[in-house]
C-alpha cells in the first residue's frame, strides 16, 4: 500500500513549528547576548586593552 501524503497536515505542522521557534528566539537571544559574562568581559577589555589584544591573538 503506497504512502499517502497529507499536505495540509504537513503545512500545519511546519507552520506550528515555525511559530514556536520564532516565539522562543527572543528570550534565547536576550539570554545569550546579555549574559553577565559578556558584561564582565567588556569591562575587562575596557580596563586593560593591551592584555585583551595579546590574549585574543594567541
């Protein structure tokens, strides 16, 4: 028996999955980009730019 395709079900599943992914990207982006690690690293680079340059090239 051949496999029956269900284009409407596939479209709804695809659309639903995309809606879920789009709705969760903002909190994930905020968590990654505004994590305290980056704030500490930015402050360390501001205080000691020479050490940051030598550390980054090694």
